[in-house]
C-alpha cells in the first residue's frame, strides 16, 4: 500500500468521503465489498458505519509511521509503498554501518528485496541518499576498483584515449589506440596508474563536468592532451544541469582549447562527446 492510498484512507476517516476513483484501487474495492464504503455517489465515495473502527485498527499505525518518515526526510514528492518507507527508516537506523561500506546493489538487496530493485537517478535512490545524508554511494556500475579497457587490434597500443563516456568502447576497436573508461567523474582509480609513456589523450563532453574532470586528470597525468573537436561541431543549448561555472585555466589548456571553451561559455552552448570527430589514428599512417 502506497502513501497516496493511506492519505485517502485518512481523508475518509476525517471528512467522511474521498474521490470516487478510490474505488478503482484494490484497497478501495475491498472496503466497498466489505461494506465499509458506499459505491460512488456522483463524484465521491462515503464511509459507512464501522469504517472508523477498521481504519483505526488496520491502517492508522501505518499512516502515522509513513507520515513521520515522510516529514523527517522531506519525502513530500514521493508515493512510496509503506514497505519502502519502513526500509528507509531501517537504513537511517543503520546509517553508520552502511555509508562507505555497502554498494547500491547491496543496499537494494538487503533492504528492498533484490539487487535490481533500486536504480540510480530514481526517487527511491535519491531518498536513500537523503536518509544517509550523503551525496553518493559506492556504485557497482562505476566501481573505483577497476578500469574498463578496450584493447586495440594490434595489441601493442601507440596511444591511449581516456573517455568520459562509454560510447567509443561500444564501437569497433582502433588499430593502434587503446581506450580507457574510468567511470565519468569517478576517476580516483587513476591515482594508482603510473603515467603511460606513450601519448595520452582525453575525450569528453565539452560542458562544465567534462572540463572539470579533465582538469583533475591533468593533475595526475601532466602530459595528457584534451581532444579538440575537428570538422563541423554540433552545439547544444546549455541545460540547467550543465550550466557553465568552470574557470578557464590557461596553464591546463591549449590556445585552441581556450578559444573554443570561451566561445561555448559566452554563447551558453556545449558539445556532446558522441558528436566529436578526431583523427588520432590517421596520423600514424
């Protein structure tokens, strides 16, 4: 039973009625069949004798618990099942043991019945972060322990290209270029890699996050070069979540990169990694 149903049950308890569409829910239908509610009358359903007693004995405890959890963690724009709200309460109680120890899939498995029951960027995922008072969790998809590598056809690479996104790793292998994917912002694993002796490059979205990640990688690998889009560039309007806040650092960027970056910032545009054309391999021929 979700929060919306509980709220309607409380509404009936307090006002004597609710919207007629409540009959379409499993709970509403069952209460009507058991003669605790009337059939729809115009636009409403009304309570019958005995409703208050059944509400107090069967639903009031869950309503009060759900309300307290929703208020405590500001979950006002959610409609979670009572079982999920109870799980969130348990997560809060075990917060010290969970933060920095359990991955998202482990939390999902232990508290929500299965490792695939919670996915990133859902309301439940953000509710978990809120309850744990953290901005992120150790994530299985972007694990800090390992680097994803797509080896080149010739086995001995002449260049390495670090990718912000996974798109290039899903395409045909390059002859002489090895591709690395660290996991977007999750580049801590690169601290454990000795700087390669062959040329090293980075390709990314030319937006605030992409350039910030490049700055961080540049601190680790001094000789890395940022891939600058070639040929026609596909620009996109800057969405709210990728507004430019970056400082343009002359010591970390080439002159060509600075010119392009200033243009993007001034015009409130950005470039998607997947649209970028580059010719690293052709230079070997």
